[in-house]
């Protein structure tokens, strides 16, 4: 069974996202039946990175001017050195994650992703795992930095980086799955389609026609 069927997930990313921190979680989300939307600062495509080497481009599905947090059920924040730095400078991106947190949307954050949460003023009092390089940023913003593969804090799950990807994916799916009762409640139950009677009807029609032909031949023979 697909655990996240119908769940609407916003992947908030910009140029410079760490390639595997977007592509692997997105592949997992789609495999579990989620409806994934890449949300960015501009239209077109965004370029990924493999640490310091340029990666592949990803199509942008919507911009922050076109959507709002309330349009979604969950949020994924990939990391990378450049991507979260671009996002944290965007008032729209900050508003998006603030609104998502106010709505108690589940958020999965990895690597440098917490930078956006820091700039949005959301880290204080929260337990977060991140890339070790931004440990001081988390602490200085009032958060509790934890060196674990996947850390759950209320509606957040966070991870230090791609070296803990399996734990991150497991935590993300488990967290997002808690939203599924709401997703299922808003989707009306499918009306059961009537059983197909074509084979029986067709057989009946053929039999009736054959009987008619036989009756006419019998009458002609008399």
C-alpha cells in the first residue's frame, strides 16, 4: 500500500540545492503516492549541486508568488550550501515556512535546510539536527542542536545530511503519514462502479436472436 497517497507535498528549493537531498526524497515521496510540487523563487528550472560540482537541473512547478503553505499538507526542505542561503533571503520563503509551522504542517529538513527556519524565527526552543557547519547558527538562534541521524520534534523531522539518508527517509515518511487521516477525510469516498453486465447481456441478446432465427426457419419449413 502507498502510505502517502494523495498527500500534497511542497518541496521548497532554489538554485544550489544538494542534488541527492532533493531527488532521493522526492522519488521516495512519489513512490509512496504523494503529490509533489517543486516550489521555488522563479519559474523555469533550478540547478542542483553535488557538493561543489554542478548537478542536474530540476523543473520548477510553482513559484512562491503562486502558492501558499495552506495549499499543501507537508513541506520538504533540502539543503546544500547555496540553496537555503537564497531562500532565507526571501521574505516569501520565510512567510511560507512560518505559515506552514502555524498550520502544524509536517516539515522534513536536512543538512543546511534549517537556515531558512532560523531566518524565519522558528528555531528557538526546537530540537534540530543539521550539517555540523551550522551547529553554532542553530544554537545562537535558541535551538537545541542534536547530532543524530534523524531527530523528531513535534511537526519537524531533521537530519544532518545525505550520509543519514535512509534514517531521514524513514522519519519523513513516518511523520508525513500522520497527516493522512486529514487527507483521507477531505477526499469523498469513491462511488463503487456498478458491476459490468455486458457479457451476460451480450450472451442473452445472442441467445434471443438465435431463438428468433430458429423460430422463423421452423415456420418456413411448415
